[in-house]
């Protein structure tokens, strides 16, 4: 079946069975690899993309349900070689990605959150992103990055943030 | 619309079906996708609430308890924007309880309108759940009433409740129902009979359920905590009044 | 709804590097003709940040800006041998390998710089990619000139290789005594956990974790925090949430997805306080010790102790699920003591204990 | 400017936030086939027959491999460390855990590959499984493994890992109290965000490029080469970047089988495990059973420890003997205990083999002994932090296996956590250092047993 939608502003026509997950179509048919095939049952958020302005799990969405929609992925956040969005900059500055595998899903969910007027309120961020799994960071720096972006902060990308509630000291021997 | 429904896979939001197809658990020859079937939407007419089967769970967030509290703890916002009321009502347990809304709707005294063999049918949720094979949910409707929701909350990234109790003060008295206490949502008539005494109601509830071990809780643990949740739901209902 | 709060503390240690050693990491470095530095190592970055840490070590060991360093860990054709990313060995063993390689490159740069400046190499130092005479910062030559001179005039590739290897520790099977230390530096940590327990359901929430880590030297403090914070959440998962066999040892009811296996989410992230102590090791790169693995070890016992502090029951199987807490609370309500005194013996957990192992020599195995 | 100690951004952060980081599953090679495995439906069974003919005849199937295709089917990952191999790459005569791979298929797409695995016919004779490590030593226990139910080859001769230090009988006689306890961590899953994944490309020059998510490229290359009896230069591993591992991606669980399929199909092959496979079939952190008995004095000295550890290896050894050895080396935790008797067994059960996971061998001992220390302190009415400081390891003390501690930090970290939590310590504890014990003298009977020359 022929299905049309746009991805990052570019019109796409794919031939796919209607119940094929959007994730599969993006990755395998269109080679758009930012959404990750991690759990493929909606449990982790690594495949989240923005569909018509809303964050969605692309692994749960039948491609038929994406017909006629405008889809956005990490590839479309910043123009190639262009300036990163404040959220992407915050992700670097606050060291919010370690292995990086969850970053795409988090970035798209957080982008949708911010575009819908999300603030730096910690509880609201947890409500918006709480279904996303990150196994490396312990979430501290992810929350810090979203808060910083919500406050419109800009960053010197030559260094990372000083961690909250951290002290470093020497020891007497 | 689709014959008698046999052999046809009905797809609401697809949150259960799409992964199952990916894993080869289901290989449907024909599927009926409801996302453009016009079954979505919440209508309020006087005190009557009618929720179309295709309504995403996220749209239920504004309804009073027990609905709002229940919906707030089904997976996360992204899944709730995709998953539908019809799909949730028809969800079968898999490793852990699914169908968090089943108990809620039973407590609300909701009726399901469905299509299938023999045509359209409207019946209480508990009757529908007992014989849901081959039927397509069209909508679910209930009269607004004060309600409360008590649940076991083990937070994790893909959260569903292990056990939850809904309490509603309806026109004919208090109705109680549980999710996670049987193969699907169950009404708790023995507990309802003692609703004036939350402790006694809690103990009585054990007569109404079919507890089992699964991946998220044992039958023993559910037996220990069901009375507590019944009591908490009734106390919340009392405080809300 | 009754809630009880409590606090528990645990202290732990953890070794750097593969048990019994004998695990080399190798690296080699070459200079491009403009002085830029290419590092080839087999270390895998699994998220811990070895590409960054190794670059930092190389930059300082040679004396060049960080952005002059390219880390190539991409394949086994160009990279040297590395045993792998495990055993908390990346920064220490892998880091020592790139440091040793960088020191050889630095020596050769100084020698050629000495030729060009007509001074003894020992009188030179390198900073920010320039070689200059100690005490005379104006008498200098750029590393690009040195590398270009080596390439086009001397016909030489400036390169260096390094191998970090500790001798394999042979061990006496009777006593466990070893011939040489079976690990590199030991790291230390402590965790204080504060919990809230629902005494009716047994549900436990961690409210705060304060954590102290001795990492020798924090080569990149933000990365150390990343390990501490991520480790804290894995420790919380270990302590309270995660198991693949919920009825262990029974194999029944294994969860196959995120709905039935409890991966910690943002929602249970407690307040975290991190204190990094720098007690340098004698043999790690720039005094570093490892941090990776130990980061999830102190939380589970701290949480178990905090639960005891809150409600007076010990749960010694982990994860400490609500069900286990509730079972322990029921046993306490029924009057079962937490331990039994028998002469000078104080015995806990008797109902859990096996009578050692039912083999012929069980008495030898365990007779406390 | 010196950069060590600086808070510099990650080398790969820019790539991470722009989807520029290329993980194995993001590599796109035209014509790549999908792989799937046929896995055991039984916990413990004898394999009577394997018939792959129907799968091989299916349209879209390019290769089916079984144990018969593997040059060296049983290869131990740490044979070099003296741990003999005991696990087949693909099951031949027995399956010892649910989910064990028996055969694998490469086909045009994922669905075809899955259907092809279902077309492979295997007949079994089911055997009684063993799940409880505490039952493994019983004379009539079910047989979980090809040989006995516990690993027999420590140092090529011992069926357990032993530590013997000092005179533990003296310590237990001398003690005022002996505190016993039992500790049991359950198995858990690594849950790396990226599942096991490998892509293999047969190159025109006869080499094979292996895109691998391994945590250890050279190690995994060695494993593949050993199974296939290939020289190392027939393989090129491309990796160095993974979507996390936490120890589970040292197992080389997908690489060798994917190479076998690529060799047979002469096409590129990709094998990406589903999350369900990760949860049900991938290795786990081990379950443990630990019994601890500490001989303590009423003023808070630990004179001796006896400990018995049973480690649930699952069906095969993998890294378990290594893990139990490491466990034994650290079974005194952050403290010095002069008299020790430790016995640790690697026990086989019919569950997924366990493997390394963050804190391998030591996470278990930290859980057991820190709770135990807390109980000991409370049993004699002593502040648990003071108890820890008193017994903390010091410069010059020796570890369970006789290694002299050169830079111990138990005292600094315990003092720091006391300060962070507002826990008041008496003056003679506040002045302790990693070199100095408490103001009160070492008791007579410990003189000479603890290694710090400043104390005696």
C-alpha cells in the first residue's frame, strides 16, 4: 500500500503493509536512523519522533496511521552543519548523553514538551519524559538539560556544566 | 461492517497489536483499523458521559476520578496519546495485568456498546468482558458520580498497575471494582455490601477475586494488599464527599 | 496510610582491572605533518567516555590542545590490542596505554625540537602545541614544524606505542594467596540512603542518596558524576526493583518486556549528593583509579539498612520488593525475633539458610 | 592549558545529539539479510534430531546453520585463564536452558527468517531441570550440566575457590560473639538500551567485516576466530561505539553465529536481538547464596570470618569461575579481617547462563557483608560507622589473598559520609586516617595480625 507523509519537511512515499510500525519504515525504508529499535513495544522511548507536533512512539504507530502527517526526527532538529538547537546544546553542556542510544527519543520528546510551552518545572519534565529509559545517566543531567533549555540558557560548548550537589576534595594520608 | 468479526484483527491505536505482529505473535489475514473510523471523542450530555472506543487514553485525563488517576498511571503520555479506550477495555493480561480501565468502568457502572455477531449490543462492562471475543467496541458510557482510585504504584519506565481498586458513589450506592485481581477487571459485590465499613469491605473483597501470581506481584501479595486498597479507595471517596 | 522513614549507610571497595591481571591494553600514536595527534586504541566506548578521557590524557601527556587529538577506536585493523571495556579497566589500563604511547611521542618531539633549536632536549618543554626552551618561552618551535621536518627532511614518522600490562597473578588453590597483587588500584565509596516505607504495602521509596567516591583523580569530573549518578540509579534498581526471576529460584513468570521488568525511571530519581575524594593512586594515569563498576555497589546494602532503620526488619534478598518487606513485617507482627541468641552465637535468617550444602563434606563447607 | 581534571564535553557529544553516532544497527549495506535463531523451548532436554530441510527450502531463505557448521563448537571464552570451555555455540546433543540457540537462519526479511526458524524440526527428550543452587549437591539432584552440578576446575584441580588466611578456629574460639546471616541477591538483566546486534559483510578479498556492539573488540574477534579456526586477519571488527553494555556485551553472543550465516549465504547478514530475547535469552547478573559468620569481640573488633558462597552460573560456566574468584578476593569488603575461611562454588542450574555485570562478583559481596557488618555493630550496641572505622583497612594491612594495601580509603570515605549526613563521631574516631587506627590501643590478641606497623 502506498502511504505519503513528510519527514523533516521532505515529502516521502513509501510502499508498506499498513500495520508495519512507523519505526521500521523510517529506519529500513528511508534510512532515517535516529529513532532506535530498542524495545519495539513502547517501553523505552528510544524510537520517539514528533508526529503532527506530538511526541509519539514510532514503534507502536502503524504506518497507516501516519498517512498525511508531518513527522520530525533528530535529523531535522538542526540544519546540516548549522547551529544546534538550544536543547541539543544543553544536552552537550549538561552531559545528558553517555552511550547516546536513548538521546534521539529523549530529544524529540523534550522538543515537543518545550514547543508546547513546557517550563523548567521538574515535575512537569518528569511527567513528560518519565516513560523514557536511560540506563547510563541516572536521569540527573537529562532533567538539568531540559530545564536549561526551557529557561532559554545558552552555552559555551567548550566545557560542561559543574554538577549540581557535587563537591571535590583531596584527602589527608 | 466486518461480518461477524471472526478472524479479523481490530486495531485501535495499535499499541498492543503492532508489537505482537513484529514479534510474530500475531499474523492477521485481515485487520480493521479504527483510527479514522470516527469512533473517537468524549460526549457529555447532562450527567451522562459517552466515550468513543477510538478515543486516545490521553483525552481522558480531564475526567474526574477514578478515571483521571487511573489514566495518569497507564504507561506514559506518548503511549496514552496512541492507545485507545476500546483497546484498553479489550486488553488481555500478558505477564502482568493489562486493561487498567476495566475496573474503573465497572465501578462507574459503565455500559459498553459493541458490534459483532447478532448485531449491536449494549451491556454492563463486566458482562462484556466475560464474552468479548469477536466483538468491536463502539463506545462506553456512564453517569457521572464521585469516585476514587487506589493502586499499587511501582514506578518504572513502562508502568501499569499490579492491582488497583476503584470506588464510585452511584445513584444506587457504592460500587467497587478491581483491576489486577483476575483475568480481567472484576466487580467486588461482597465488598460493596460492607462499604460502610472500609476495613470490613476490604476483607470481604477477597471473596470476589481470582488472584494469581504473575511477573509483577504474587497472589499472596495481592491478597495482602487488596483489602488495603479497598479501604483506601473508600476512605478517599468519603473524603471527596 | 502509615509511612516510616529511615537512613542506612554502606561502605565498599572495588578493584581496578581484570582479576589476576594478565590483561594488556595497547595503543599507538602518530603525528600528522602539522603536529596533529592520531591515537589508535582498541578500547570500546560503551558510554563511559573513554574516547574523551583518553584524549585528555594524551593531550596533557604530549602537551597539545585537546582538539588536536583524534581518537580512533573504530576497528581491529588500525587499532592496537585492548582486552576490552570491563573490569573497570578503561581509564586505568587503557589510559595508561595511551599515556605510555604519548610519552614516547613526546620524547621524540623534544629530541627533534632540540635539533631544530640547537639545545639539549632536556632543556625543552611542550605546551599548547609548541616546544620551547624552559624559562625562555620565546625560543620555540611549533609542533607542526617539528612534524613537518621529521616527515619531509628527516624521513621519519613520529610515533609511539604503549602497552599497559600487569603480570598475571598465580594463586595458591588451597589458600588463595597470590604471587603478585591481582589487581591495580582499589577504589572506595560510601553511600547514605534515606527511604520511606509504606508499612501497609511494603512499598519503599528512596528519598535521598548521599555518596562519597574516592576515584584517585577525576580526569573529567563531569564524567565521574555521570558514573556516580547512573550507578546510583542502577544501585536503586538492584536494591528495590529489578530481577529477571521474580520467584527465584523458580523460573516462572519471567518478564519479557519493560511492563514486567522494572527499569528505574525518572520518577523514582531521589535527591542525589555526590562527594568526590581525590586520593591519588601510585600507578594510575595522573593518579586515577576506576569508578565504573563500583558505582552501583554501595546503594543496595545502604537501602536495606535504611529499611531496617525505618521499620525494624531486615530483608536480605534483593531486590527488596514490597512483597518481601511485607512478609518481613508480617513475621515481625507475629512475634518472630530478628535473630536468635544461642550461647555466643547470634543467628539471623535461619529460615532462609540451607544446612550448608548437602554433599558428603558439607560439614567442611560451612560450620560457623 | 592542562586538560586533565577539566570538565570538557564528551568527544562524541555532538554526534550523539544529531544522530551522527553510528551504532551497529544504523549501518546500511544493500542486500543485507536478517538473522533469527531457533531457541530451545525446554529448560533441560536431550536433542534427538534436528531437521532443517523445510527451512532451507523456503523461498527467501539463504542460509541455515547448526552445530554441524561450526569448526570448534565448544570454545571457552576464558580458556586462556584456565577455565575450560563447556558451552556449545549451537546446541548439539542437549539444551540446558530455555532459549538456548540450536540453529540460525538468514533470510530476506525479519518475518521470513522468523518463519524459517519455526520450520526447523527438532525432537527432544525432556529432562528434569534444576533451578535451586541449594539443591545442586544432593545425590539425587537433577543433572543441570553435562558433568557434575558444580564447576570442578579451579586452578585445574579444585571444585571450589578457597581462601585460607590466619587461624580462623582461634578467632572463633576467642570471639565474644559469632554473628551469622544469609544473603541472596537475585539475577537481573543488564538492559542495555541497544540490544545485542551484529552485522557481517563478506568482502571481495575473502575477509569478513564484523560490525559489532561488543564491549571488547579484540576479545570477541578472538572468540569468533577460535570457533571458526581462522587466523585473525580474516576478520576485521568494526566497533568501539556501543549503546551501552554493563558487562553483557562481553559475551560475544551474536557475532560468531552471524559470521557463520554470512559465510554460508555469501551475503551481508544482520542479527539484532529483540528486547524479548534480551530479557529471556541473554545472560544475566548471577543469583547468589552467601552465608557469613563473623567472630567479633564485644568492643567491636572482627577477629575472623567464615563464608560460604554459592554462585548461580546458569547452564554453563562462561565467566563465572572468574567472578567467584574475584568475589573471594574481596569478601572482607573495605575492612581488614585477619583470619579467614572462604569456600565459593560455581553451581550450574538450567537457567540462562549468568555473566559479568557492573560490579562482577563484588556487588553480591558488598550487599552481604555490609548488611552483615551493620548487624554485627548493632548486635554489640556499637555505632555502625564507628565499627566500620575501627575495622577499616589501613596502609600496610593485607587483603584476603595477602596483598598489602597501598592506598586504602575506607577511613576517608566513611568520615566523609558521616560528615555529609551530620553523623557525630567521637574525637578518637575523627582523628583516624588511612594510616592510623583509633586512639585506643590495638588489643593484645590482634598485635601482629593486622599489618600496620604504626600500631605495634
